[in-house]
C-alpha cells in the first residue's frame, strides 16, 4: 500500500524524498524506481521530508516507529506532519499524537479503505481524524490519493470508523464463504448461485470482489487473512469496552484466527472459503480438530 501511494504521489508531481521499510530490498528497489533516498534509519526519513506517511502492520509497529528513544521518526521532528494510515486501535493513534506533539510535530489519522490497486490509482477512500487545521494543511496531498475523503473528527475517531468498516466487511466475507460453501455441498451450480445472490438481498461488495475467487480458490493477497483477524479483534474489543455483545463479530474473529492457526494467514481474506467449502484442506482440518 505504501509503495503504491508513493508511486501515485510521484505521478502527481510531488517529490518523494525518502522511503524506508523493514524489508530493506523492497525499500531499496522503490527508492531506485522513484529516485528517492533509501533511508536506512527512521530519523533519515524525518530529516528528508516535511510530510511523512506511515503504513505499518499493527499497534506494536506503529509505536515502534514513533519510539520515544533510539532511532525514531520523532528524531528532529519539529514542524513535521505525520499521516498515519495503518488500521490500529484508536488509543494507539491518540498515543502517537501525544508523542508527536511532545516532539513539536503534528499527526493525523488517514485510515484507508479499498486496496492495493486503488492506492496506485489514487482512488482510496480515506477516513481522517485529528486536528482539523492539520488536516486542512495536508488535504491537497490526500486528495491526490483519494476518490472520497472524509474528515471524521478528533484523533481516534477515524480508527473507530475503520474498525467498524472492517468488522462488517469481514463478517460479510465469512457469510459469503459459508453460503457458497453450503451451495457447493448441496451440488448447486456456483456460477448461477452467485448470479442469484447479486440480484437479491444476498448481494454485497464482497460478492463482487471475492465471490469468484472463493469459488476458484484464487486467494492472491490484497488484504490478508492475518490482517482480517487483527482488525476483527480490534472491533470486537471495542464492543467489549462499551459492554456490547457482538456474537457475529466474535464468530468472524474466530474464523480468521483459525486461518492463522492453520498457517493460512498469508492468503487473501477470501481464503476463509478454505474453512467452509467441502473437500478443502482447511475445512477438513477444522472438522477433525474441532
């Protein structure tokens, strides 16, 4: 995602000064492509740019790049703006903002919907949170990345909305996998079944993006099952925090957790069909071990 966002901004005439990644060969290749600096330390990234985008995996990674000691994006961060795009817990976004302010910098959330192709084409859906004045300063850049830009409110609020987006998306994905898996077990033609789903109340965006892939076992990764497990957990815990029982969210979380346990976390989220279609290894292993 980060690499394609950088490519998009370069195409739009912005200078991409430096890139960094924990997998150094990826960063080196992108730096060569974009004629940018391959920053081998986080401090080098901050030194090279006025606006710094972060796209990391989870809370630990986000807090790690904003460490309060050692190599960190906060080194020399006075006057810089950080745009943080990871799907992480709202409290982590709040903590990052606190650390950025202590270093004389600013930060906002820019939580992303859509996937890798949309990042390249500048058609992401971005949900932003933080100080409204800071958002206005970076809005022209964000508009180049997004077909739909939404300012949600104070820091943490965009992460809450994104958690709900992914919670519902993941539940829809799990439900579709069960519907198609049951259809396969009943001997129903799945091409026909998907067409009927599309014309009825069973239709969904997930049907468009994942239905055929589930049928054909085409699970090239655009949004991994491991990330779906993480995001489902974030939403489920938010429900716990406010005293709500969310049985569908919990069941979906357990399905994606199961994929990770079975070594299938690297598959696209559509790979949840491997737990439901008859005769597939994940379904057989779940039945035996369950």
